[in-house]
C-alpha cells in the first residue's frame, strides 16, 4: 500500500507544470534542462552570450580584477542565462529566448527578413513552443500545436480549434502572467 502511494506521488510530481521563472537561474551555461531547473550553470559567471565571432557560447567569469571569457561549444549546452536574467535555449544551431518555461514552453526569436515582395527589410518577433524544456521546437501555430497535442491532450486540441482566427496565441496577459496558449493549455488540463 505504501509503495503504491509513493509511486502515485511520483507520478503526480512528473505531471506537475514546471513553474520555474526565467530570471530565477544564475548567469552561465546550462548543459541540460535539468541543470537549468536545478539552477546549476556549468560554467557559472556574471554574463553569457551567443554567438561570439567563432560561433561559440561565451560565459564571462570574474578572475580577480579582470574577467575571463570561457567558450563552450553550443552543441554541448542546452542553453544559457544572461547577466540580465534572460534565459535562452540553443536548439539546432539557433537560439530561442525562453519566455515561459512550463509543460508547454513558449519561446521567441527576433527575425529579420530581407527581400520579399516589397524588396525591403522587415524585423519582428516570432514565437515557438516545445513540449517541456527538452522537446522539439516548433513555430507557435494552431497547426503544429494540434499535431503535437492531439493524442495526449484532445481537450487542448479542441480548444485550439475554437480559437477565433484573429486572436494570437502569443498574446500576453500581465494579470495572470500567461500567454494565451498557456492559458488555453492550463484550462484544458484543469490546472490553475
């Protein structure tokens, strides 16, 4: 009886949302999502950025009166946190700013498009998502969300189908601290 209760508690913990805040982790390089959740950068520093002129992740570490720059290969790191507390995930050679870490993670990326129909330059912010902190990263669209969650969360897929065309999944509600997509996900899962 005690064993069944213990495993029930473990299963409940595994299904619980990740609730870590992007600014809660100290600056540095994170080798895995688990290290990010434990707030254990390796190496830790006062700032981190990507890419440098060699395409490496750089962590600035104070050494007495000076600062040493330690370089980390981007394919050996899950991501990094800057000195300003912003978390970034490195995925397939690109960096994605972690906007909302949870069971459904929301990322953003600045983009610049040159050319196109009007032969101009357009800059903007694109949004992405992943299932957890280690899932594949996809564009934040109802099409990709329904494909990713149709089998595991049909209530969420149905809620996405009911979303009016003009509403953005990336709209942010300052009162709740959630994006529209995460609010829909939590409502479908029955989580506050």
